[in-house]
């Protein structure tokens, strides 16, 4: 999908939404303090569920499509990736993106592109190139970079200025390797590392401009990641949109500055969810091929037979909030803003969300 170079402040076209989730969003319920409570579901079943629930695409890590790919030849990788593409085609789905999973390998314990070991940095680049090959077979140009271990546990362990340039150089290699790849940087301030090198959307946008092809280096905003940085996800989305760099979102919810909870969208703070939808809707999000991704975990207490309700609920909440945004009295909102009567605007928004008549 080509990048839209327009930066008009007046968007007349309506938003067009396509929805995706990743296989990891139907999980087994393990956490750092306890084992799995559900059985793994095969990928084929997750694809069928996606279509049944009204999703249009699937998100993939490279090893979701080709397990244990470090141990496989290029021929074996191609063969397995083609099987996944056929499965997608059979279900009427498409791949939204592929992301290199660079945080599980023993070679990336100290980071991938920013490892202090040159051999490990080389491994990360080669693994990413394999992910790009898989991306092309699955029929997408989107490559997501969650820079999970690109950070520090103690600040003195890395030269952060150099680490930023190492990430830039890695991205430049990706851009040179594939002339159509679009990089989506997904920032997160912490977890698994204590301090990330690229912790926020502002950092990601800034990084894009020092690469060889800034137009192909974009962003993915995740609700929980913005909240963990002490920021408002709607503002992060708006900031990325102002730079024409918001290519995808991962919607979920988060109960404060804790671990990454990935709650169902809108389940913790409905008004915050409303404002994310409002920003996307007012921009006309999706008309250039952008995606609405859900990155929500199954509650650990859910039984096997009902382990997809979080996906159903999140999708339903998003669609209901779209209706709420579209039902707003725009003339009234403009009048209250012009009068600087923000108390009344606040009341109107609350009435709208609660479904009670405003008077």
C-alpha cells in the first residue's frame, strides 16, 4: 500500500476500518507466577475464529508462520510460509504484517540491533531479512519492529547515542534489502528491559527522519504502551497522524503504570477508548490501507470454550464507540468550544457515553 503524502488538515472522506489480531491473542493463560490453564489452539482454528468474529486479517511474528526458523533452510522457510499463505487465502483473510521475534533467542539477551556483541547484532539483521522474506510470501509489505530488548537494565551498560544509530543502521539495511517494505516501529517504554532506547511515539517519529527513506519508516501505536509511558494513546495517535506515519494501532486497555496488561479495549477506561476512536474517525483513518489491530489477552480465568470473548468484546466496543463519535452533535460541540464552555462540553460527552439524553 503506497504511503499517502498528503497532509491536509481537512479530511472529508470517512474512515474505513479493517481489523486484525495475532495468534498470540488466543493464549494459554500462563503468566510469570503460574502455568498455562488452557490448551494451545492450532493456527488453523484461530484463523477460522478470526473470520467468524468479523476480522479481516492476521498479524504474524516470523516464527508464528515458520516455527523454529533459525534451524531451517531458505527452501524450508519458503515452503512453510506458502502453506500459511494458502491457509489465509482459504479463509478469506490477509496478513497485516510480519514482525521478527528478536527477544526469545539466547543471541539477543543483551539486545538485538543494539547488542554489545557484534556477532549478535549480525544475527538480528539476518533474522530480520528472513522475516522480510516471509512477509513477502504472505503478501504484505508491513514489517513491525517491537524493539523489545533494545534497551538497558543499567544505563551504564550501553552508549544510548550509539544505540540509536545502531537501530537506524539496522532499519537502513531493511530498507535496502526490500524496496517496498514499510517499517512500523512499535515503541514501549519498559518491559522486558528497564529502559527502552526508543520508548515513545515521539522517539519513533524522530528516528524515522534519520533513516535513508523516512517515508517508509512509520509507526504503530499500542494503547497500553502509551499509558505505560504516562501518555494518552489518543494524543500519540494524533501526533503520528500529523506526521503521516500512523499505519496501524494495537487497541487494548491498561490499568495504570503496571506490567503490560492487554485488557479488552475500553474495559478499564471507556472515555480514553472513546477518544482514541474519535481521533481515528475524525482523520478518516483506514482510507489509505491502515489497520485496526487488537492486541488483547484472554483473561487467565476464561475456560477453553470461551477463550475468544475478549476479541469479540473489543471489536464490539470499538464499533459502538464509532457510533458514539458519529452521533455527536458537531454544531453543539463547536459552539461550546467557541464559547470556551468546557464544563458543558464535558457534560455533553459524558451524557453521550452513558447513553442518556443531553438537555
